[in-house]
């Protein structure tokens, strides 16, 4: 996509349109939702053979009566689900392997991939106008947090996330990077000492990173090695512990703003200046259900979230399931927005693993879960899990049984860890039929069992 002078303007206009809904009363939000869902359902019945089958006999029923759509179902029915008959899964996968996801598939579509948290990897396509909508949506948290107070200049940003091109954050950053938005991009898997050096040089006004990385950097600042003065700190993609917020206040005297998003609809929820998270209900119907599939009342934690996304037309998602736990709250918010308030987001829970440093006398080195994601997400498997214990690292793999591939994987992991300047422990690769599930019914992908009771 490269540097496109019109793109920032299009994104700015799109965001301006989106942000008007922040003043809507509740009744208007709901009217907008039912109108948008109706249009979406009509559209998929005309254009998607999959949805014609999936919703057969239910065409006149309310949204809540339609079947739940899982990522596995989306991927199994990919060719029939998309509304462009020229798009084939095999070709999209070949494109990703060939191009690494940098360019546009068929010169038209941005392709993103999600990791196999619940099994297999998901591929998601966006048309040009859908992508502008994504870019506009992703910058809404900055407006909500008051970062864009100065209309004449954007802040110097340091973005620390994944730099794998088909990863959501990397793709956003590739598209937006320009002289209009000065940014330093670092990979979350870089050793912390390197990040500290680069950040000290760059002196960002805004820091955007995963909570686990922000916590490491706050500790570096408190320890006196990092010297930056960001005016705002934004996080997303992981659970944000209260302790991290406290350390950030201590390190920089600023508060953090957290966003909850998924590749399929981002952001799902945004934190306002009052410290509450609001569901972005102007772009999707967001249902919070219990384990029996019933909508949960305010104050009760749900078991999963269903998304029906209005603007996704190439690859429509209706009642698409994400297995994160959130609790809807029956609270009005002083910020004036009438979007549903939620709390307690429990999603991907992964551990930052600590390894002894390769050099004698150095402190243990924290290794971000993305180090493992970058290697394992591209490995052909139906699911994986990395467990650290006293004996070293165990990698559990669902699916493949090929010994030669195991060796290649072991080597790739060894190199990735070596690049972190740690003493690489023994790595065991173990094929399994099923992964151990955590409390959220998801298999935590990177787990430390060091210093914990077994089980
Ligand atoms: Zn609010």
C-alpha cells in the first residue's frame, strides 16, 4: 500500500463519521444496529452460498436465533462464505506464503492472519474501504484518551508490537507509517536492553505496547536505565493487570488507556477518560453469552462474545464467536457515551518466561510470548502450547507427527531464544491429541510452571 497521501485524509474523515455516534442516545444506537444487521443479513443471503445454507429456514427469525459461527466453521467454509466468488482459500494461503502478507491479494484485499489460540489459524480479508474503516476505528482510542488534542500535529509514537507482516498490529503500522505520523516501531520480541536504547534515542510522546512489555519498560524507567517522558501510554491485546497500571503511574506519572480488540473486529471495547471500557456498538452487534448460549444480565460474567460486524462485506461475520470473558455493567458513564460499559476482560493469558542470561552476572532475561508465536504460528499444527518447568521447555503440538519437522522446529526455537541472549534450556517437542485448557476454556499458549506447585 506504501505511502498514500489520500489515505490519512480518508481515515480522518471516516473517523469523524464514526465518532458522531458517541453522542447518540441509547435508542438511536439500537435503531442503527437493527437497521445495519437487517442490511447485512439481506446481503449475505444474496451473495454467500454458505450463509444461505447456514441460515436456511431462519431468514425471518431474530438475530439471536441464528447459529453461532466459529473460526473453524469460517475456515472450513471459506470459499463459500466469502462474497467474492474469485477468492479461494488455497490462493490466499499461497499468497501469504509467497508474499508474507505485505502486498494486496489480487491487488485488492488486505490479508490478516490470527494465531491458532483455539485451534487453527484464521485468515481474514479486507477490501479497501473496509480497511479504511479498520484504520479509522483503531485510532478512536487515541481520541477517547485525549491524545489528539493538538489538531496541527500528531505525537511521536513508539509502537512495540509484532512486526510479522500478516499480524494485525504490524499491518496497521505499515499502512499508517508516514511523515504525518512519526513512529518508531520495535518488535515485542526484541531484548529489553535494545528497546531501552532505541527508546532513549527516540523519546516518544506516546507509547503503545502490550501490557507485559509496558510493565518491563516501567521497571526499566524506575531502575534508572530508561529515560523517557511519554504523555500517554496505550495498551491492547493482553489482559492489563492493576499492578501494571500502578507501576506505570509510578514510572511516568501518567495513566494508561487500554483497548480490547480482535483481528475480526477491532477495537471491540475502548477505555474512556472515566476509566470505563465501552463496547463499540456502532460497528457491530456485540452479544455477551453464558456457556448455555443465553445473554447474560448486567453484573454477570459471560463465557463468550458474539460479533456481527456491519461493515465486513467481503468476508461477512454474523454471530461470530470469540471465547473471551467479559462482564456487562449497568452503569451510565459521565463521559456521555451510551455504549454498553463492561469490565473483567479475560482473554489470552500468557506468561512472560524468565531465562538465565547467557552472560554471567546478568539478571534473568524476560522473554515475551511473541517470541514463541513468531515461530509456532507459522508451523502447520492444529494448536500448540509451550510449557516451562525445571527440566526446560516442552512444546506440545496437536496434529503433526513428522520427526524431521520437529527437528526444524526445535532449531528455529533454539535460534529465536539465542537471539534473546539467554541460556537456551533443553527443548522437548511432544505431539499430543489435546491441549490442556485453562480457566477460560482456552489453552494458555505460553505457560511457566517454575516455582509453582504441579498441576
Ligand atoms: Zn465513558
